[in-house]
C-alpha cells in the first residue's frame, strides 16, 4: 500500500452501511482520514424502511439516536401478519401493546425504547446519518460517482471518479449496495443459497390511515399474504406510507401484466389494506427491483471490504436489510481501527469480519425461506423445502426439511438465542400461526441433561464492543457455535457438575440467591437460562433424556416477545 495515500479509508456509498462505518471510524480513531463517496444527492428515496431493534443500539453507539428520534419517525413495536396456515391476522410484538408506556417524544434510548425499532423515511433517515458522519469529521462528497476501480492483484490501487479524479487510500470499503463496484472488479462470485427469486413493486402514498396507533407514535407494520405474493404497509410518518408488493419473478413473467397493473390489482384484493388506503393518494413514482437473496463468495481482500448489500442481501420478509447493513458498517469500522493497533492480527480480524457477515446473511436467508415455505396462503411451496435442504447438502423429505429450516442453529454468530432476529421462544410461538409443527420443549419432556462436546473444536471469535475487538472463547461443531460467556458459560459450568434437572434447578436457585441485587445477573443470565438451555439442546451441545425416577421440573421461561391473534378491530 502506498505510504502517501490520499486517505486512510475510502468508503463507496453514503447509505446506512457507509455512514455507519464512517461515523464509527471517526469516533474510535479520530485521526483517520475518512472519505465517503456518494453517487446521488441526498435526500433521495430508498426502499427498506422497516427496522429491527438491534439498530437502535447501533444508533446510540454512533451518537445519532437523539437526531433520529427527533425526526419523529413512527415507533415500530412489531408487525401484524396475514401469513401461515390460516387467513386470520396475528401480531408479533417486540413490546406488548398493553405494556407500551405512553410517554412524550422525543425520548431517550432507555427503558422500553431499547426494545423497539423505527419505521423510517429513508430520504430523511439516510441524510441524518450521512450528515452526522460529516459532523464527526468524515469528508463527504455527494453527486460523486466512482467510475472505475483500478486493481493490482487482489488489492485496490485507486478509485477513478467520473471526472477523472483519482482517489487513493490504505483501505477501501464497498458500501455501494447492489452495484457492488469493488466486488465486481475483483471478480467475486455470488452464491444464491435459495431458489426463491422475487421482485418488488412499490410506491409512496399520502394520507393513508394507520392500522393501529399505540401510545405516542407507536404502531405495527402490516405484512399481508395474497396467496401469490405479499404486501408491505409501512407508515413512515403522519402523512407518508410505503406500500409495496412482493411476487415471485416467475409469477410476474407468467402474468403478462405491467408492474403498475399488478400493483393496483393487489392493493384492491385485501380488504384491510384497501380500507387503510381509501382516502390515500399515490405520489406516482412507482418503482421495481429484483430482491434475490445472495451472499458474496468472499467479503474481504488485501485492502478492501464489502459492507452491506454489496456483500449480500436477504429477502425483506424479515425486515433485516438495514440491520444487516448497519451491523456490517459497525464491524468493518472496528476491524479497520483494530488493524492499526499495536500487536494486532490483521489476518484474524479479516477472517472474523468475513465469517460474521456470511454467517449472519445465511442465517437470515435460511429463516426467510422458512417463512415462505411455512405460509399456507401460498401454493405448492411445501415440496420446495426439499430443494432448499438439498442446496445445503441434505437429503430430506419435505416435512423433515421444513423442520430443519425451522429448528436449526439457534445460537447464532451474534450469540443471540434464536434465529433471523427472533428469539427461540418467539420462533416456537410463531409455529401456531405458521404451520402445524409443534416442536415443544425438551425441558418439558426430559429431566437429564448431559453436556456433549464430542468432536467440538475450541475457537476464538471476535467480540465487538466499545471500539475494541476482543477474543471470546467458543466451541464450534458442524457449523454451530457454543460461546463460553454470559448465560452459556453459566450453564456449561453447572452442566459440568450436574446432569439431573432437579439438581440443576437447585444450583441455579442457590446462585440466584447469592445475587439478589445484581441487575446484570438477573437480566443477562437468569432471565435467559431456559432459552439458552433449550437452544443448547436443539443445537446438539446438550443431550436430553428422561429418567422416570426423577420429576419433571419446568424452568422459568424468561422474557418473550408477544405473538397472538390480532386484537385490532377497526379495519379487519
């Protein structure tokens, strides 16, 4: 790398991934020279407006939470679905509506707001984030297109802008979205781990009704299956709503219809959506795109990183797009800062970034497949589960393939207990609406639990926290991870001493009594014991069995998201 580079880091793309990376680079290494190149001029509309709660913590770390909150975006407490084996509406809630406290806005990132998300108008949201990165010291150039990436082997030599200007940096971050300009220049192939290929058609509407108003500014997005596709309905503010249609690409081709005709027809087919839009007016900027899930074959190179949608894309059914993008922006910033620190191991840092992004994308894509194949409102999807499993190298009949989709890998690379942004308890509760699968709980049916580390390999994974990357001990086996921290370390220690459930419960109770006022122990350990133990069973780290001489003892279920039949009545 040239010692006289113009910049330390050049970021291609000023969307959420690029601005998150730029902001955190300047926060944790203020002396870095960071350039963000954005080909468009903000504000500009962009699809993908519904967030998950994980983003709120990233916004707080960036120091931009207050600015986003002050914009008055609707608070997303969950979603209402018509999806699964029944045409009935049902809700998934991060915070139960009955528990949501009616508080004035703008509010702080504390209490219930740590469990909620935003529904954002991307024209305003993206500008807030990009302007914030400039305020922290990033050089931001809008209306500046990277015309060509010049390479030397696996390294980026320099960027050539449309006006011929050359940009050189020590590190390059491709946050250019689907354009993937560095990815394409480096000849990185993409993998499509699913055969589901959909297209999206959408417009923005004025004066729609909200399906429900919860407290001050709280609501749920609407996700409505039509049988051949599904509609999203996302309020972005008091006077603007994003309404889109997702259909399989094959259906679109066979229909012979123009996108506008297909879109208008769909909006009239669901009575709930039609009633919410009865007095609404379209802005008239109908847009279309393909949203085929993919993962880049590799995400790092000699001096470059893929970040956000340039690295991969997961179907929007789980509203994970911005969560994936901003998590990647955060972690690429940590990685670059970490490589400049004394005694760092750049090879390990790059490997960790690559593995984390690919595993996270795979997790969301697989769970999106589960949502589609579980939807009884769609037709002829059940047999498709076998193809999904076959793509992963498994020979399973449709029913077993569906169970594999629904119940695999419940301790993910983020060390959360669940999959696709949903907790294990939530996934199980979703089953009542998504299909007839009733996985039950191994903790209800068994009372002997033996830790099984056979053929497991000891592994050090990266932990990204407060600007530092530390090494955390884990075991890995068959692509699954068992961390040796927080609640998992707590349970491993107990299971190394005891296997009988009554004794396990007794040890947990004894330790809990020793920490009566320890908030961390209660919230991060005790509240998650049941879900963590169950995840360890599902992922094969614990072998569960039943001894008739011992009693069955249900453990405290801990915190759960609320999944229930929809209780709104105005527009059903």
